[in-house]
């Protein structure tokens, strides 16, 4: 996964090359179109229900709550990047798709709040604080990079939790959500490149 977003940034150069070379820089030339596995096909409602069930169950102790706080922080960062991406959308279809994705992440973030005592719903970002990004392409590249980092981070903290424990499963659910959003963004990048090559 690492390298795809960086390749997208490099792809903005004006150097003209073949379609194969351009797609290779994005990391999609040797891949079939992204297909969601059975985990990624999980609906947003089941993501939220899984998180709520974990938090309402055997979820206690400082370590568990710190894990939930870290996972919430990752979701907030991806959410902020997606808000910025929506602000730079270049079509109504993109805006509508991002509205749906943002609603999903907001629900996930709100569910994660229940896993910790210190956070409240007002801590969930409604707008991006990434700073000015000039256009949709760069906003998409930024979102991919943020998503990559946070997937790796949540995966890492999940591995440090007790096997079969609720904190570890919580991280697994959050990683599945973030992977879904990453794949959606990669599909947008591929579609944009395909249109540019026409």
C-alpha cells in the first residue's frame, strides 16, 4: 500500500509517457480492479454495531480505553482529509459519494467515543485542518497518504493488544473501515487517470 499515494503525487508532472508507464507509477498496472474482500464488504451499520458491541462488552481498563482513543484519532485524521477532498470535488457524483463516506466515518467516530470516558462528540472534526490544498488531485493524494499512515498505525497498535481481546478486535474493525475508504479513493484515482488517457 505504501508508495501508491506518493506515486500519485509524482504523476502530476507534465512528462508525457505511455499509459502503461503512467499506471505503473500509480501502482495499478499489474493489478486487477480493486475488489473488496468479505471483510471490506461489511456494511457501515455493521461496522458501527461491532464497535458498539465491543465497547459495551468486556471493554475496560486504561489500556483498552487508550487503544480506543488512538483509533479514534486515526479515524479523525482520515475524516478531516475526506472533508477537504469533498471541498475540492469536481463533480456532483464525487460530492455525493464523499457525503456517504463521511457519514460512515462520523458514525464510526461517534461509536468510538463510547469506548472512552474522556472524549465527547464535539471532539469529532467537521472540517479539515490540513491546510490549503490547491485542487482535487492533490487533495486525493493527501487523503491516500493519510489513510495509509493511519491503517499502518492502527494495525500496529492492534497487534500489541491481547489476542482475542476486545481492544484488538476493535482495531481490526477500524482497519477494515479505513481500508474500505482507501480502496474507494484508489478507485477514484484510477478513474481519473483513465479519463485523462482518453
